């Protein structure tokens, strides 16, 4: 057992070094603790379900012109797979869509409104605290809500049996679910029977639609065999029922539920997903910060070794064995790490709100006191103690008694080891800084790149079928507000178009496209650039379903440049040609390519078609003058005309920023920990410099007596340390370039890493290190040489 009293005395004797060691280890352990609970939360997604290892999600893959994948399916796969495959015990189909809920003459826009099959509570393990799981969704007028929703609508009253109104339909509360865990990929506040979704879309079931299908298997080992059977079955369906030919197909892939959150890269995800790549990144960052702290400990322990010669000599004379000395010194390291671990819990508690803001989580303080976390923290402290203290302990315990008694303790190779460790620290710090700059540059590029449309100052208002008859009048009245420039309705936002389709030409060319049903004002409102032909006009609306050039045309199309190119035309050639998207239509014009998905995806063919029957959103462009007053005016018009739903809006640029939330959080993490890394590295450098100054006090005194000025002394002390920073920059730069380049490859549109990033990072690191070293060097240079030489 270590002598705690001796360990405490050692810390008190070297207060500066003890402070820096404990501070560094505290920051390192706190960083690991915070990132550890974040990673634990991410890895725990959907693990709470009893059947978690037997639940898979069906995802769609199809080929028309190109292969596309989607997280959604149709309504048909669930029932068909259960009917045809004995491996499937049950299925659940879900569909999430915002609805307006009414109670006591109040209306609320509810975004977490879920349609689900009655088997929902059989397959998943959400805690139904009131109601019967077997019957909660077995009738079309039943509704299940969460406990928080019950408090919102009914306060402290009993929710079961109460009635909520959705549209024109009344629902009776049949169940109350406990708070939905934050580590659930399925989030909801309301659940109603999936049959109502079927009613909205007609009784016929489809292989492709926009719902999600989950399958409950009899055995977790049946995933691979079932996947093969599904693939074979869908080949038959594609060639038979769906009559797909020429290499086209439709199939479904089975994805384990517990891998959805971190391993899905599919479009059309209903809930935001994480990324296993960013988990690895955060883990590496935490370990790098901890490594810097441990390196500080090793470096300072080696630096202090010469001051412990008398202690080692006396203890060896008194009979202390090598093993006993090693145990004592390693014990001091573990003791120091233990103090840091205790302090780290306090630090983690204080900064948890800030960490939640950076990471986008809502982690609670009590998670820090989870028994598993505490045990991991104890183990981590011991491991850190041994890892950081083993080398200095071996160094000190192996000291030769005769040498110690004759000339004191010294470690001739310690200087080179210390220099190597300083370089290693700054390599880590510079690597993190360069990576942070690249991430921030890419985010700035995303924010400022010309998207091909203007996303600024556009309000997005929800639209439903009930509003359809008065939508034109609503648009006209809103457009009459002085600060409103224009208004338009469309099926999708231009930042994330989810509608996939195909178009055909008269000469049998066909391509796969994304599509947006729009009204005649969409292009003007979004400020898309027409490069050939013309924008839509009111006359085009009137001409739909009328004779045009001697033929009946259902649609009027505007294509983007990529679609025209894929069809083998120039923009000018495309205008006036007939194409079909189910029904025929004429190409009215061609717009310049614009980014209608995130920068991770390249621009693909897109068709805008004039169809005013399917708007999901109303877009209102305002001029930015008196925005609050303009919003208030729009709200008044809305409330006077739209009485069945509340005035609820958001801005398009906020939705655009949300596409890159993961990258923004990564940037926040890298920025925070890069600052910590450089601070810890400089703290260690400060302590090492202070020790070097003490060791060279007499040398400095002699040099001053011989005529050295302050600048000479500062250069003498600083140059060796600053060379190490330059060396670290040279080593870190190619590593950071390689890692950053790999990260950027995930973006279809990205920056080029500029050479000045490495020069700037090296210069800043050199400046910070120079200021750190100079603080001690100036102090030594200004000291009176008489004080250092009077005893010689």
C-alpha cells in the first residue's frame, strides 16, 4: 500500500508542478467523462426494447435509371412479409406527420404525431403506464399520448377517456405512455391507428410510399437468411406484379433496429440520426486531451527527478528495495490521478449544461453518478496513474545508490525524453487546431456558397388540404403587406427534396429525377435563375388540362440543367419538347442547377412541375425591414382566414442550418478541445521552462556578469523550446491534412485545404508557446546575478 502521507508531502513540496499535474489530469479526465457519457448515450439507442435484437427495419432500394435507397417503404411489405415468411413474427408500420390538435377551443401544432399499427406496443417496449397495450390502438377513434402531453392538455386531471380533436375527428385517450426515452429513434407525443393513414391514401396497399416498416423476427439469427429470401421474393415481384424490366428492380434491405441511429446513411430519415464516424472522432479527441495531460505528468516527473536524489539515497540506505520505491512512486501517481478524478466530477457537473449545448444532448447530472460511470472512473484513474507514473517510477526506483550518494540523482537522457514529449504534446494540439480550422472553413463555405436560390428572409408556413380552396386568396392578401416581396406554395422545401420520380421522352429516353410540385410563383419567390425558356405565369395555371399544340397536357415542366444534360439536350433545345411523368407535358423552361439537398450529395436531375393540388408549405419572402412587425401582420391575416390551425412558422435558413447540425456540433467539440489542448500543452511548457530556469540560474548569472543582455538571456532560454514547436508543426501538418481530406471527401461540394492554414497554425502555436516561455525567461533575465552567485 502506498504511503499517502508521503504522497501528500511530495505534492505540497512541489506546489507549482502539483497544481499543473492535477489541473491537467482533471481537465483530461473531465473531458473523457463528458465524452464518455455522450458516447454511452449514442450507443444505447433503442437498446431498452426487450425485443431490440429481434427487430429490423425494412429499407427500400430500387433502380429506375440509377440505384436509389430510402428509409421509407410502402404499406404492403409488412403484411406481405408476415404472410410469406415464417421468420417474421409480427410487423409495425409507422408514419409521422404534423397535425393540429384541438382541446377546449385551443389549437396546437403537434409535430410528433405518429400513425402506428395496433402491434406497436407488442413489438416495442415503450412503457404504457395507463391503458391496455393490447387494445390501445385497436379502434380508429383511439389515441395514445405521452405523460408530458397529458400534463400539457389536461394538467393534473385523469387523461384516460378524455377527447382530443384532430381535424374534424374526435379521439378518445386510450393510453398514456411514460416519457419517451431520449435514446429512442422513434419519437412521438401522439399515436393513432395506422388504418387512418391508410384511409387518407386509399384502401389499396402499395410497395412504395413514405411510411416506415419494422419487422419482429422469431430469432435474432434469422436476419441474414430472411434478407436472402426477401431479395429472391422481390425479384419475382419486380418482374411480375410491378412489371419492371430493363434491369430495373425494387427490393428491401433489413437493418437491425439498434444500428439505425449510428449506421444509417439513408435519405428520408424521419428522426435525426447520428454517425459512428463522429463517435470515433469524439473518442479520439478525448483520448488526445487525456494523453496531453498524462504527458505533462511524465515530463514534469522526469524534470523533478533531480530534486529527489536525497530522498532516494536516504531511503535506499535505510533498506528500501527497488520494488518498494517503485510502489511508492507509482502510488503517488495514482494518488494524484485520484484527486484529479474527484475534481473532474465537479468540473463535469459545472460544464455539463455547456456540453449539452455543444453536443445537442440533454444529458442529466445524475448520469455522472451512475454506478457504471463511477466504476469506469475509478478504473480510469488507476490506469492513468499507472500509465503516467510508470516511466518516472522506473527511472527513480532504478537509481544506483553509489551514484546518488556521490553526485546526486541525474538522468542524462531525461532531457531528450522531455523534448520528445513536448513535441508530442504540440503535435496533438496543432493537429486539433488545423482540423478545427478546416471544419470551420467547410461550414463557412456551406453557409456562404451560392446555392442557386436565395434562402434568406423566407418564412415557411405549414399548409394542409383544408386550406387548399382559400390558398390563393391567402397568398394574395399576405403578398399585399408592404414588406412582403412574394409568396409561393410547394410540396417540398428546396433544401431537401424527397420526391423521387422518372421522366420519359418521345424517343424512349428515361431518367430518374427528383421532383417538386410547385405553383406559378415558386421560382420567383426562391429567386431561381431561368437560363432558357420562361418562368411559370398565371396563364400556365389556366392552360393545364387544356389543349396545347393539339394535345392534352397534364403538366407544364421546368427542368434543372442536370436533367437536361442527362437527356442529351442543351437548355435551349429542351424548351418546348414534350416529356412524360406519368402524364405528358411540355418543358416550359430550364433553371440553373441549385443545391436541393445537403452538400454531402451532388446535384442530380430535378423537375419542377406545375401542380397546385399538393402543397405542404407556403413560402413568404420578406424584405427584412421590420421583420417582427411583418410577422405580426402575417399572423393577423392567418388567424382571420385559417381558423382550424394555429399560426406557426419557421425560417428556411434555419431549416438549412439544421441539415448540418452534426457538422456544427463536431466543430463545437473540436474548437473547445483544441483550446483545451493548446492550454494544457502550454501549461506543461510553462512548468518545464520554470524548471529549466531554476536549473540554469547560475549559468544565467554568469552570462549576465560577462555582459549578456536581457534579449540574449531570453533567446538562450526560448530558442530550444521554440524549435520543438516548429518540429511539432512539421510533423502534425501532414497528419492533419490527411485526416481533414478524408473528412472532406464525405461532401460532394467542399473546400480545398489551403497552405496558409498550416502556416497560420504553426505561427499561432509558436506565438503562444513563445509567450509562455518568455514569461519565465524574462523573469530570469531581470534577476540580479548577485543573488545566484553569492554562494559560489
